[in-house]
C-alpha cells in the first residue's frame, strides 16, 4: 500500500512538472484598433468635417505574442505560420508603425526591429520608456506623467489583471499655437504569466500588459494557447543593423528637414 501511494505521488509530481513546463511557452493573440481622427483630436488638433472625410477609417490589426521561458516576440500576424521572415506592417498602437518587438527575459533586453530607407534596424529600448518616435511633433519640454493605481481587477484570457491609469500632461505647439494636452491611457496587466511585456513598451508599469485603452484606440489580448514555441520564432532576425537612439533621432530629424524642403523624397517605410 505504501509503495502504491509513493507511485501515485510520483506520478502526480511528474504531471504537475510537465504541466508547469508546458505553461512556460505559448502564443497570445492581440487585436489592435486605431482611429486616426480620434488620435489627432487627442493631440489637440481640431478636425473639420472635410478633414475627417479625407482621413482613413478606423482600422483593426492582429498581432501575436510568442513566448517561452527565455524570451518572446511580438509581431503582426502574417498569412504564414510562426516565422522570423515575416514582414513588418500595419499601424502599431501608440504611433509606432512597421515595428516588431523582441524580448530577452534572461538579459532583460528589449529590441525594436523596423525598416527605414530599405534597411532593417535593431533599436534597443526599455519597458516604460518612450523612444524618440513616440514623443510626437511640436513637443515643448518633457511631458509630466502620473501613474494612478487601482484596486480594480478583471479577467482577461483567464488571468487576473490589475488596472493602472497613466495620465500624461504635455505642451505642444500646434499651428503656431501653444496648447496643453492632457491624455489618459488605461493599462490592464497580470503578474501570473511570470514575465514582463507590453504591446507598446512605452506604456508599461509592471507584469505583462494584456490591454491598453486610450482615446485613439485599444489593444486587447483575445486568446491564449499554451504550446511549444521554437527558439527561431522568438530570436531576432539574422540580418539587421544596430542603431543607437541618438542616431535614430538624427535620422528622423533629417527626414523631417528633407520633407520640409519639398524635395519630393518618398516617405521612408519605417515612419
């Protein structure tokens, strides 16, 4: 009898270990919605009916987070299955277009991958920190950011998620007029996944963010599947050029100057 009990306990222990290992990797599907008119109005730009008619309609884009115990990739869903070779496209919530993200959990490293001027660049970043492309045009000084935590909890794809409101106050020069813009973004995050992540790395406080809501749009995790994820699907692409934040900022400023001169250059695909 004692031997039978030991065998049963052993089997249960093995089963729990296997189940825990399986839940260390998988895929989470996200749906992003973006409204260009609402985004412009949120930034203090008055939209006339004529302007609204010319603006693109609100759009929906699907993204996938692939993760295992060592890292993750967050990319636009392509027609092909999991692959590092997928193209970067679609409007990323928060103002970043054509950008994929790769997370190295062991080194606490985050890398943005994007195409600009026919070159694929690797730009290192940090969760909770905006890069230069996020700051927008006409910004005067640094924004004032306030984080408001709440006791409110809700379920998203089966996980208990906690609410944080990010209130941002900034001054911008719009049509030669200085305006104060106040914006609020609501994050829902969980600690239960065991890693740190956000669909928009600048909008993060802790845990894994499964929902982002703002005046301009939203991003929401819609499903999760625990399964094996190959290392090749979460590793950086094999080809790319490392670029520093300062060098990236200089490139953006030069592109803006070129456009301002009206020299007829085409819009670069990374912006």
